[in-house]
């Protein structure tokens, strides 16, 4: 009986750090109402059983009233002191029969509810099982003693008649089976209620964790978007501002002796400023909320700058005073838009670094190779090389941005000074 109930009841044996108790005023009111209802039912049952004549020598009325209170009253505190209530209910159940109180129905309910409450509400699972084992063992000891006592009185044994199973044996077996079912049901239902409460608690915890994770993911998405915007701004602004700075300096130096050259340099400054403003306008347009009156198509967004603009980038660097060559190795073919955009931005950052750090006489080479499963971009210069890291005043964000872009598409990048002088940026970007 008890073994089956415990196994079927299942559930955790001890839930660390969590308890269904204590409960609030609402549950206390419910328990008080239950106790009052059962007290009324017990009073009616005692009256009816007295009329039936359950015992030849029934207990006095005041003893009956006391047993009604003893059986029903503790249930008002069943969720405050469940184990104590279970023991008291078991003692009241036994006393009701010992004192010949004429009641044989609702005392079964009070004991069942008390045992159920121990299984359903006690967080200390070891003590709850010990208390239930104690009560059930006591009840079965009572049952077996009653059976033995009846067997010891020959006059109490009914006539066997012609039954296959003697009536008293059948009656004894039936009593045992009824008690097995009764206590097994109390054990099982209590354990199932506890397991359901634990599952609901864990579900609530997981729901809270998922909500917190969604908030963290949203915050991370915002942070990543800010990083992306900052990287785009850096790519657009740094390149064109560096170009404008170089050309403005050249115009200032030759303004008196070569007005035509100064005018040409200022023209490059003007074109670079116009291009930077246009790229910023397109990029900011992509950040607008849906439904604005100035949408931009994906092809116009700065993040879709592709390989077709690499020659233009080389010419702009040449116009800025650093001769820059451009070459393509292999058969040209379409590449994924993301790879094309990353390739252009890396080339733009590398050329910007040449303009800022390589020195006035440095030459740059921009080379694009089409490999079977990738494209390789290589930007080299003949400038400061190893000295660049000491003389440069940059923040290093350009290198970080290049590495992040390459990592985002699963590529590799090499950045650093060359042994024979100058600087190298080489990026391998998969196309499949």
C-alpha cells in the first residue's frame, strides 16, 4: 500500500530553498471553513448513527461533542502545522472508536485530509514521510489487533456455512484491502499535489528567467546595433575626413605658388565632403522607423557598398597624394552582398590608415583575388610600417572594426607591419 503510493506519487524528495508554507490569510480562512463544515457533518452523522444504534453502550453526549471538535477542529490549522494535525487527527480517530462515539463516516474524511495535507504541503519531505509512516503503521497495528481480538473470541466468529472462504477470513481480508486503498490514496494524492506544486514553481522560475533573458537579449541587440552604427559612422567619416584633411593641407602648402594645384585639392575636399554627407544621409535613412516619408532601398544603404567601388577608392587615394594601384586576380564573379560590403569597408579602412599614418611619400597597392571558395583582399603600403604603431595617434577602433566585420562572415584577417617596410592588411572572406 504505502510503497505503491510513494512510488506513484513521485516528485522530488526535497526542494532546496522553496516551500509552499507559510500560506496567507485566504488559505487560513478556507481551512477554517472546511473545519466548520466537517464539524457540522460529524454532528449530523453522530446523531443519525445514535438513532441507528451503532453501539449498545454509546458514549455520553458531551463525549460525542468533544470528539466532534477533536476530529474536525485541527483541520483549521492543517496548513500551518500539517504534521502535528495529522498526528492529532489519527489520535482523535482512534479515540472516537475506543470511546464508542457513534460515527463511522466523516472521521474517515478528517484523517484522509490530514494525511493528504502532510504530503501536499510539507517542504521537509523526509519528516513528512516519517510522520505518515508513523500514522499509517499505527492505524494498521490497530486493524491487526482488532482482527486478532475478534479471532480470539470464538463466540464472535460467524458460522462458516458452506463458503469457499470462511466469512471471518473474507471480512478480515476486506478490512485490510480497504485500509490499503484508503491510506494509499491519501499518500498518493498528497505526493502528486506536492509534485504539481513543485512543477508550477519551477515553471514560474523558468518563465521569469526567460523574461529576464529576453530583456538581456533586447539590451544586447540594442548594444550591437549601436556598435554597428558606430562602425558605419567610423568607416564613412574617418575615410572622407582623412582625405579632406590631406587635401586641405596640400592646398594650404601650394596656395601661393601653385593656385591651380590648390584649387584641384580643394575640389577633392569638396567632392569628399559631398560624398560623406550623401553616405551619412543614406545610412541614417536606413535607421528611420518604418513608415517615414524618405525610405531607402537596400541597394542604397551604405552597408551594401560592394566591390565595384574599389577602383573609385583607389583613385580617391591617388588624388589625395598617395599613389594607389588596384588590380584584380582571377575571374570576377558575383559574391554575396554581405561579403562585398565587408570587403569594401575593410579596403576603405585600410586606405584611410594609409592616408593618416603611412607618410607623405608612401605608395599603396590594393589587390582583390577571386579564389574558388573565397575572395582575398590585400592592401599594402610602403610607408611607416613598424613605426606606425608608435607614431600613429589613432584609437585602434579601425582595426577592431575590421576584425569584427571579418569574424561576422566567418573569415580571417592579418594586420601588421611588413618585414621589408610598410604595412599589410590581408583579409580572406568565404563566398560559400
